[in-house]
């Protein structure tokens, strides 16, 4: 069986495809709000609570917050939070 390469993409972000990743959101005081078994579940929760319009945009925002940067218009920008919460991989 062939192993998947889990390296970095063109923009330097860690490639996380292939299996689900648990994520946890925190408030700005460091108190945990909720833990999700996957990015998709977190994105669905964001849509359900009206914080974003699509699951995909929720997943992208969370991924940028976890990686700490967002690549936009050929430049990298520092990102520390998404949707008013701090996100971390569990």
C-alpha cells in the first residue's frame, strides 16, 4: 500500500488531506469552546450558527488560523483567529 506524502504546499501550509483532523476552538481568554472530530464538522457547525455561508469557506478559514498565515495576492499574511475564535489542532 502506498503511503501519502504529508509535506507542505506551494504556499508553505501543511498539507492535511487524506484523513480527518480534530480541531478545537477557544475564546480569546484561552477557554475551550468546543472540540470537533474533523474540519468538516467544525465547518458545518459554523454554517449552522450563521458564522459563514458554506462549509468549505469555514474549513479554509479554520485551516488558515491553525497554520497561522493566509496566502493572498502573492503575499503571506499573519492570521491568529477565524470567526472570532482561536483554532488549534488537537
